[in-house]
C-alpha cells in the first residue's frame, strides 16, 4: 500500500499562512507524483489567536503532536504581544516537548538567486549548519536578583552533558557521510572563553571521529574565525556543527549568503521521531502584515526537508530540483518579499515542475 502521512500545520503569524499554503501545495503535488498521500491538520495557535482567545498552546494539543509524522511551522510573533512570549510558549514548548535536539540549516544558493556575498555563486555555497538545540545557554539555568536596582545581577549558564554533545556530533558525522555531502565536518566553539564546554566538545569530536567515522575529514575553527570564513570562503565547508548559541548566529550568516531568509529553511529534528520544519523566522519583516508577495521558497524547501525526514528522498530531491529550475529561469526576488510574482504563482512554478 502507498505510504500515508499525517502532518500538523501551524501556519502562524505574518507571512506564515501564505508560505505554508505554498508548501502544502507543493507537497500535495509531490505526493501525487510519487504515489504517497498526505493529510494536513491545521492548528490556529499563533499571536493573533492568542490575542483573540487568550490561549497559547494548551497541553492537550501538545500531547497530540508525537502521533504526527511531521510538523510544518510558519512562525509566531506579533507586535501587540510581549516579546518572547510566543516563542517560549509555542515554538520552544514544542521543541522541548518533542526533544528536537538538532536544528538543521541547509545553506544552498540556488541558480538565479543573488547572494549578498560578492562574487559567490551556487558552486561556492552548499553546506549545512548543525546546531545543538536542547542545551547550552537556553534560559533553563540562570537567574536574576535585585532586578531594577543599581545592584541588579543577571546570570545565564552554559551546560552540556556528554550525551547531548555525542548525539549532536553523531548526527553531523552521519550527515557528512551521505551520498549528497562531501565527507567533511567542521566543529566550531570558543576555547578561550568557554574552556570547559569547548574541551568536552573537542574531546567527543576527536574520539567519535577516530573510532566511528574515520573516513570523515575533521576540522576545528573558533567561532569568530568561522564567521569570517563563511563570508570569505564558504566553499570550504560541508557540514558545520556547533552549540546552541553559536549555531543560532552562524545560521543567520548562512541565510544571508544564500539570498536572505526568504530562501532559508530550518528543520528541528529528533532522528526517527516527529520533526518540525519551516521557513527561517529571523527578521521582523516576516511578521509584517501579510501580503500576496511573500517569498515561499524557504517554506517549500522546508517541505523537501520534511520529505527527507520521512525518507521520501526521491520526492524531496524532485522538489529541490524544481526550486532550482524555477529560480534559474524566473527573477523571483531577494529576501522575504518577491519582486514580480505572487506567492501562489511561485508555488505554481515549483509544483508544475514536479
């Protein structure tokens, strides 16, 4: 029997509903072409929903999510809601409940898309950032006292276990060993300011590489150095692996290099379990009043990541090829907004090539 998948959809705020509609349209086309089926279940939880109902993400909804094969997530933010509340109580609540310990950011410049890096083309920009997504500095360890006084003290503590480091590194090594990658992993950290945490990562990286992945080439670059190298010579990278805080920043550098956040997809993953995929949500412009010219390429790319997570690799590759064919032949635009076409028109360009 053909495979059948149940996908939860959180369209979210701003341009989220428009680009999620584009992603589901392309997924439906891929399912038809490759003989599987997808059923989408919409959830309204977002900033606008919170303002209308006072509800964020109730536990009964959260408890349903492990039964889904995957989640599409458009992004949550609203100018009339306390900063950070929606991310903590919807996005991060899902991430922590499902233990989505990998944040995966493919960085790939499509033909026809202009990079913000001068003189760099698609042949130079094709790598992945693997960010540890469950530990480090994540707000769980720390605190403040004497708030609002001259003696106020605030503290955040970075903390990793060997298990958390190992499972992230293993994902990165296995990714580098895939047929579509180039067999190299670069670890990044900050040995001078974080000697204990960095020593743990370095030791685990060396031991795992030598014992389990001797065929994978290993490199280390400090986070300040790698930030410069990602701008100067991005072609040297295949898979970059790093901790939570640094990965958040390096992924943004990658997004700019591939043409802006309108082209940048992100996957929050626990291998073998329910994963969450969507457009990269950095930048206030994503949450401005919705228009029919939001760039859907990031959301459609996230759809292909979802299919790879489900091991529908042929369909995923077809979506990726269709995106490149569309960008190579049409002037779609830079960043979050389209220059000529509507969101639906671009979705149609990709879907028609599947």
